[in-house]
C-alpha cells in the first residue's frame, strides 16, 4: 500500500477495516458506504473505527480494500451494501460513484489494492 494523502475523520457510525467510506451527516465525519451512488470519498485504514472514534481514510494513493466479489485487476470499483469493493457494472447508472481502479485480481474477502481516483459517472 502507498497512501499519499491520509486524513483523520470522525466515524459517524461503526466502520469496518478496509472499507469504502462516504461523507457523513456532518462536516469532518464519514460513514461506511452502502451504495454505488453514495458520496464516496476514500478507503478506511486497517483499524476501522467505532462510532465517534477517529478513523484514518486514504484519500489519494494506493490503499487496501476488502473485495465483495471477484474483481479483475484494471476494473473500476465502487461500493456494495457493506462498503466492500465491487466491479462497477458496465452501463452503470448515472450518478454512480467510482472509488478507483483495482490493482490486483481477487475474490470476495480478499484485501486487494485499489488506486484511489474518486469519480462520478455523468449522464
């Protein structure tokens, strides 16, 4: 892993390690992402956090992320309902958010590396 920019936030709810996060309900808070259309921001570190605790989030660089399904290196990845990385479906819905690009192939439960590059599919 090669995090270039990591920032500490307050966890607005419990966040599991290596999960994709989105903005929370207040400034400087994050929560675990639950959908490809969430305001995805980055990936939580290896410790995760309980609600109200500080959590480090990789915003730029290469971070470890738990895969929620089989992913092939080079695939664009987004969040599933549990904040795990899944391949963005071809023809994904407008306003779908991408957290980055898978650097390795893996299966559900693997901690793979993702090059963080948050983007949004525009329609």
